[in-house]
C-alpha cells in the first residue's frame, strides 16, 4: 500500500503507550495496533482527528505517501 501510518514514530516522540493512547482516543487496543502496524485498509477522519488531538500533531505527521517503484526497461 502506498500510504503508511507513522503512528509508532509519533508515539515514541510523544512518549505515550498504546494503552494510554487507546484510552485518550477511544479506540480499542486491537484497532490501534492495526493502525500502528500498517495493517489498516482505511482510516476514518474522526479517528485521524482524535489521534491528532491526543498526540498534538497534524495529519501529515501520521501519514506518509510512498510512491511504488516501477522498473525501467
């Protein structure tokens, strides 16, 4: 997938645990873990907003677009 969630990096920067973030945002540990490990297929804007509020960051701090490499023949 070309979109990566950099939640783990922001959690380290903010020195917050998965459990603490889960409580602040109101997301189950399982769903937060899916986001953290880049296994999510979708992300609601309301969830992104709650993460940004809890982590005091911008959406761009949590999401990264990586262009897939194409081979040149």
